[in-house]
């Protein structure tokens, strides 16, 4: 139950620096490696000889060498050679379109004829020197849609993240949700409140007072297939909130790229991009550490939630006003998945 004719984040470049990487994405077992001219390639993680995972092999002269019996495979999925064997009749492996961009490796698991790199959304924070980014990767045993629900409804911060970013005012301000095409936006603005611990740290990182009231905002933007970018920040109260001048606020973009592994497991690429003091590497490390702890607090909740849903498939869940962002995001996904499953209409010639 996930779109396949789309771009997903497969890995980060540092994961494939010196050896192949095996990773399952949307039910497809793939192996990623650097081939000729150091370009990233991806093929089925299956040796046509005896079915061994090619990810257990190594790269030599831009080709992938199986670690079991030495079969050599090219980036085009064709067997190049194998010790003592003629390989002309060997079957080809499936290959996958990959693009290295914005600090990530993107893969298209569906119809390869539709893989257009122009469909990858532009990420200004990833290419501008005015921004700094730090992030990480979690493997989580849950449906990718549960993570989207989690990120499109930040009410849970009050309870799951009480010691870092949670505060009662989140509960007290109702979110607003809008839908434009395939993008869903849920926003919440809180005025004249005290900043929670994480945001006090961010204010200090921007050389701002951290013990005064602030205006706080959370603007969650979902775009298919499973990307959620969240504009978050605080500004000294009365200075304009979200629109405050840079010298009065600390603001960031929470980056969430959710890549389905199976129906009940995901690769979760998380991070935070900020445009204040981008040259401060120590601040980047501090924010990354803090954010990693915050996201780790979600893991048990999501995995236990998934197990409960598997144990009680007949039970219907409530849909409240705070769930509107996740509900609308699922509707977008349902439309896309349905369109992928609907065959193209065939023209039937009729006799004249």
C-alpha cells in the first residue's frame, strides 16, 4: 500500500563509500554501489547464479562482484563475466533509476520508464551556504503512514516529548489544515508562551534571550510519496511570530523522508535545516543530538502502535480534528495508489 512510481530516499552517500549496500525499498530488494565514474547504481540484490545477495560482494573496476562465486555484474544488470564460465545466456537483473542529489541517494522503485529526475522536489536548504543541516537514519517497524500521521499531528509532543519540545499550549491551540493538489499543510501558531527546553537551546544558539515569552509555530507540509517538511521556530513575543525579522527568532525546517521497506517497516531519514549561524558546526552537532533523542522517543510508541493494529485489525480508529493532516495525507496517497493500479484504457479498433 505505497506508491511506487515516485522518488524515495534510499540512503545517504556515506553509506556506500567503499562497499555495496543492501536495502529493501517498497518490497524490492536492491543493492546500491558506486560504479563507473563513481556514479551510484542500483540493481536487484540477487545473484543469478545461486541467488546469493550481491550486497555481500564488492566493487571492482566499476562492476559488482558476487562474494559467493565471483560473478561480475555491470550497472546495466547484465553479467559481465564469471570465472570459468560463458555468461552470454545469463539472465539480466532488474535495474533501478538512481539520482544523487541534495545529500541523498534517491531511487525510483516502480516503472523505470517513468523515472524523471525533474520530479524530485527542489530543496533550497540543501544547496545554499546560508543553511546548515544535520540528520540521521532510523529503522522503524511500522507502516509508513503511521509515521506520516505522527508528523502531521504534533499534539503528541505534549506527551511523548514532554522534556524537550512538548508543552501544554500545543493542546490548547487547534491546528488548521489545508489541501492544495497533492500537498497537505497543517499549521499551529502559539502566542506569548515560554519556550520549551529544546527551543531555549536554539535561542541561545542564535544569541537570543531564552527566558522571555515567545511566539511559536509549527507548519507541517506533506507531499507524496511520504515526505514531511515542518517549518518550526520561536520568536520573541510581539516581534511578528513566523514573520519576525531574523534577529528576533530561531527557526528551522524539520526534514522527514519516510521510505517504506515493507508494509510494516520503514527507513526514516530525519534531520533539521536551519538558517541561523549556519557556520557553527558545534551548534549543528548539538541540535542533531537533541533532535535524535526527540525522534528516538517516538520509536517505541510507533512500533507498539503497529503491533496493536496488527493484533486488532477489525477495530476502527477515531478521527478527530487534530487528525485532519494525517487523514488528508492518506486520502492523497489512496488516490495515487489507486491511479497506479488502474490500467491504461485500451483503444479497440472497430470495423467500419
